[in-house]
């Protein structure tokens, strides 16, 4: 009898933790939406509590501060995408193939981290000044290292033009890829895969027809 009571108590504790985790995830999703829409500074704890349908004081049961929420949102995104970048680079494929994989991974990240990408773009520079978010500067360096590395390798391999400035090109690519999250609509006419295909075609092949194609037309 005592053993059965212990088992029931343990099961109840697990269920309670599961419910708490789900509620935290719901609150984070709401907070991410508000941060992305209104900006981190303009969003208050009360705004998040109202969206969650709870009192402001109750929100601290789930997260100790607004900073803690933004931290959780950004870390989840950066840990996943930078881990994916590391895998792609470590695979050691040809430069063009690596370029395509990095671009595709960046765009597909919108499917699970769209709001986090917008927050990173809009508020990352401000947040990086806070001690808690010091890792944002390192994340930026890792993004740049991956892209500049593949561009330099592509030039060496003859895949990309020798006239390219790798760092300037990286800035162009960064602005091109990450700003998609501001207008992307899940379930819309263009899915992340279709956007990736179109963007890769533009980035790698341009928009002007080649002289050979013009002759055929």
C-alpha cells in the first residue's frame, strides 16, 4: 500500500512538472510574439501577463524577469541554428554545396523560431550590451566566421568570383536571409522551402539572363 502511494505521488509530481513546462512554453511563445511585434523595450511584464490571462505577479512563478524570457527565446534559437551551422561546415562539402546548406538552414529556422529571429535582428544590438546577453556578440562572430569561411573557400575553389569581398558579401547575405522573418507568413503562398529555392537561385545565379539564354530566347 505504501509503495503504491509512493508511485502515485511520483506520477503526480511528473504530471505537475509536465504541466508547468507546457505552461512555460506557452508563456514564452506569447512573449516572443509581443517582443517581435512591439519590441523588447516597449513590451512590459504586464503586457505578457495580460496576453497569458494571468496576473503580473503570477508571471514570476514561471520566469524571474522579462530578461529571463528573452534569454530563453534567443538561446533556443541560437543553440539550434549555430549547432546546425557547425554540422554543415564540419561536413566539409564543396563550397557551393555548403553555401546552399547554410542559406537553407537559415531560412528553414523560421518555421520554429520566426519571432526569435525578428527579436535578434531588432533588439540584438541593444540586448548584447547587457551582461546576461554577452553571448550574442559571440553568436554574431560565429555566423560571420561560417559565412566568410565558405565564401573564401568558394573563391579558392573557383566556385565564386575572385572579385568578391567576403565580408561585404556576408553582410549582404545576412541582411537578405534574416529579414525574411519579418514578412514570412506560415501557411502562406510561399513556404520556407520555396523561399529558400528562390533566394538561392538569386544569390548564386543572379536575376539577369546570361547571354547564352538570351540567344536561345
